[in-house]
C-alpha cells in the first residue's frame, strides 16, 4: 500500500534543477513543512525520482496530505510511505494508515466532475468536500491542473 505514483512532469517546481530533475530532500522537506500538516516528525529522503517518507503523522488526513504534498512536485514520480505511520493516541498504539483514495486530474476536469465520478451521478455538489480535503495544497477550487493528484475523502453518512 505504501507506494504511490505521480506524473513526474506535472507539479510544483522546487529548486533550480531542470524540469525532469527531482528536487533535493531539503527542498521537499521545506515544501512539506510549508503546508503545516503536523509532519514535524516526518523524515524525507529523495532517491532518484522517488520521495521516501518515514516517521509519524497525527492522523489519516495528515498521512494522505503529506503524500500528495510531496508527490505533486515536478520531478517526482513516486512516493513511498511504507514507514509513515499514524501517531499513537491515548486510546491506541500507532497504527498503519488505511488505503487512501487518490484521483489524478485529467484535461477538462473540474471538482464538480470529479465529485460526480467519485461519489456518483447527482453528487457534484460534494465538490466542496474534495476541495476542503485538499487544503492547504489547493488555494482555490478552480486551480487544479492535469496530472495533479487529489485526495478523495469518504463522504460522511
């Protein structure tokens, strides 16, 4: 479950390298920290065009956001998160995260279309759930691009 694929030629450019060059680990760690997701205890390594995340995050949401925050980086094609765990709570020991649902944006997509595709016909109004689930990486619901990977949260019953 811990290896996630991204489009290497799409995403935010970090550093000064070429478009197909992966950024260094310090640049990726700084980008991850800039989103204030509660990832202070996460170690970042870059191996070729793959980011390796290790450590603990506060919850499932932070796990998923950490993966897409670094995966949606120009030059990164994979994120390995086998050693990224959800922190211990007073009720339980650290747990492995559940399998997240991600969606890769295609040309012509918007959040309404994505919501209908993921949640079912007539559920386009749930696009706000997807937008909120991808904050702070998304600053505006209309600012998505082909190749970007979004997290798709479960709908509350």
